[in-house]
């Protein structure tokens, strides 16, 4: 009986060591893949920094030009309005203006129906 316990203990320890070896192999392969991905990401980030250094001076010029264009937009907009007013025929206005109505028609809330109040006409 004692030898059976010794044999089973040795087998149990052997299975434990084998399980740990499989787990360590799996964890090592995951860490190797993570390291490869990090190295690739670092290379990509270094390329992005290199590209940013090259286009940096051009961005300042683009921003200056954009500021000039943005400053001219109100003048261009006013000129475009004058052109449209001068070209478009004006619609005749009625003697009695029509009352303002919502474009979607009258709205009715469903909240009152939910609590039991009668619907509004």
C-alpha cells in the first residue's frame, strides 16, 4: 500500500510538472507574439514621426493660407448674395399674408394618452 502511494505521488508530481511545462510553453509563445507586435508597432510609430517631421513646415503654410481664405469668406458670401438677388426674380407677395404654420402639421403628444386623458382635437 505504501508503494502504491509513493508511485501515485510520483505520477501526480510528474503530471503537475508536465502541466506547468505546457502552460509555460503557451505563455511563452503568447509573449513572443506580443513582443513581435510591439516591435512592429514601434517601427510604424517611428515612420509616422518621420513623415510628420517632413510635412510640419508645410502645415504652417497651409494654416496661413486657410486663415486668408477664412478672412475672405464673408466678403465672398456678400458678393454671392448680391449676384443671386440681382439674377433671381422676386416672387409676388400676397396682399394678405398667410398665417405661419408648422411644416410638419399639428403635433399631438402621446403622453396624455398614456396616462388616460382624452386626445385633443
